[in-house]
C-alpha cells in the first residue's frame, strides 16, 4: 500500500512550517507498514495550469490512495480546486481519493464535506476527525468493509453514508523526514517544526472545548526521544499543547531530561497561569523554552471566576514576572465579548496590561465564540444564556456550522451582544495603545523566529 498526502494550492498563503497533522498521519501509517509520500502545493496558484501540473506529478507516483488536507476556512477557491483536481486525476486513473482537514468539528460530521462529495463524484471518501485522523486513515488503507472505518463519509451507490464518529485522542510523534522543508526555510528564514507533547486539558474553563479528565501525555523519555529525531532536521520546535504545565511533576521530569540530553532544542508552548514557580520556570529556560503563551482571557477576578478558571490576577502577575526574570518571553491570549461582560471588565484588562508591561511582550486578542461542546454550551442557564442555536457560515456556494449564537438571560439579545463585543474590542485596542503589542498570527511570527535565532 502506497499513500500520497497533499496540501492543495490556496490552503496557506505563505507556509512557514509543515502541517502537523500530515506529520502524525505519516508517522502512524509508516508504523503500520504503509508507504507514504508527502507534498505541499500550497504556494501554487488555484488555476487550471496548476491542476494540470499537480495531476502530472501525482499520476507519476503510482499511488493506491490519494489524500488532500483542506486547511483554509475563509475562501471557496481551495475547495473548488480540489474538486477540479480530483476530476483531473480520475481521468488519469481510478486511484481512490480522500479529503479531510480544517472543517472537522468535535462530536459530529461537518456538512461541508458532504457538500463537496455531492458536487464531486471523483472524491470517494472524507475522513472527518478533529485532531485525530491517524487511526481512521490507517483503517481506510486496510479496510475490507468501509463500515469498520470510524469517522468516514463514503459512497454507497448514489448515496453518501457515514460511519460512527469517534474521538481518537492519542499523541503521536510526527515524522517529517520525507518532507521538502526548503519552502519553509525560504519563507521563514529558518526551519521550525511542530510537535505535540499532550492532548486535551484537565482544566475545565467554561468556554473551552478541550477539557479531558484523562488526557494522553507522552512519557517524558518518549517525548525527548522524539525531539532528538526532530533535532536532525532542526533545533527549533513549536509545541502545540493546550497547557504544558497541566502536570508540573511531568514538566519537571521532561525539562530534566532535555537538560541532561543537551540537545540544544529551543521551544515555545502554551501554559496556564497557575502551578508555575520561579524554580520551574528557570528550569524550563535551561531546557530550551524561549516563549510561553498564557491563556489569561481576562484580567478581572470576577470574570475569571465566571469562566471557571482556577487562577487569580495576583498569581498570574507573579508568574509573568518570574517568567520574564527567567528569560522567557511571555505572551497572553485574551478574549473580549464574554456573555454579560461589562466595560469595567475590559478596563481591568487594560489596567493589568499597562501595569505589567515590563513582563508581558504582547497579547493575542480574540472575540468570544460559544463553542460546542463547551461547558457554557452544555449548561447555558448556569452562565445566564438562552436561545442557543448553531451559526451558519457561507464561503461561496458552501455552507457549514461553526459556533453558536445566544441571548443573555436578563441581558442583551444576540445582535446587541455582537455589537458590544466589537465595541469592547475597540476599547481594549485603544486603551492598551503602545504599552503592549497586540498580535495576530502573522504579526507575531517575526518576534517568535527572532527568539529561535537569538
């Protein structure tokens, strides 16, 4: 069995690191004796000449299964391109084609994949598995009966069927050895590779869908062994964990091993603003940590309590100061537009950023989304919410559901909730001014990569 995994044009405008999911699927399939080839076509144009060129490349690979990962939610061009490419490939051979990627949601099949399959009969399957496509993909490669493959949309005559949706939460060490990394070096000036140490999060913040009371965490030895393999390609690693300090004892052992192995790896990750002290932060720095992104959300203790985040402003401020003293860059994730949010809550965050600007390098700022299956969505009345209904989004001729609308009990209706969120976002941006950088994903890349180069 020989499988091809591809990122089509239009997925990412300027890729700076390989897509993590392709690395883990590659590793998992190879572990089970399946040959894998990978190619990132994302920098090519979405036009007929690209269809012709990619068809020529893939047709010459003699594949048994072709997989495309769709990463761009914002425009319809990548979806249209994949359909045109699938038609072109089927004109050359009958090789099976499967799609998957960014439209997957937790706990349900995304309608957009069905729409794509309805419009393009050349696409045989869709694997719809949020962060966990490795096992369904392996099963598809080996299946005698498609009904045995979880998370699968498939054709049965003129109908499109689906199997059982399952969440396979398992951390897998990625394999990027077969990837052409030159495009990422060209775009970023250096090679940075993604890696995951753990899945889920034991904290149950009310707005988040990543809660898992039994998360899968790599053994420290296995994690460091995997990083040593990565270090043959680069010493710059971008961890994709929700909360690296979920288990401080594990984190301490992990850092001890990194220091002992002296691999020279530099890394960045996300953290929770609690359960970190000065000693552990200094050890993290010695183990190669250059940056931590803290999920702070709000710098108002009453709002933190409402969100069920087990930390305080005083504790967070101390941790950020200790991180800065250790030489670790601190960046915050903030959210405005929470239900029942008052302007004084936003002002608290502004004041906090100004007062702690010496230890905070910047912040990502987002507006609140009511996600499924978060605690707020599952128990809305506890949080003063009612009238919850899925939000439908349109990209060209395609529609899909993501997030939920809501009204506040004894508060604002949905339209006014949105207006308030936009107003609070502008207040925060204006109030912070030049005291702390406000990042988007793009504006922070230069800062992150300068840390790796330093």
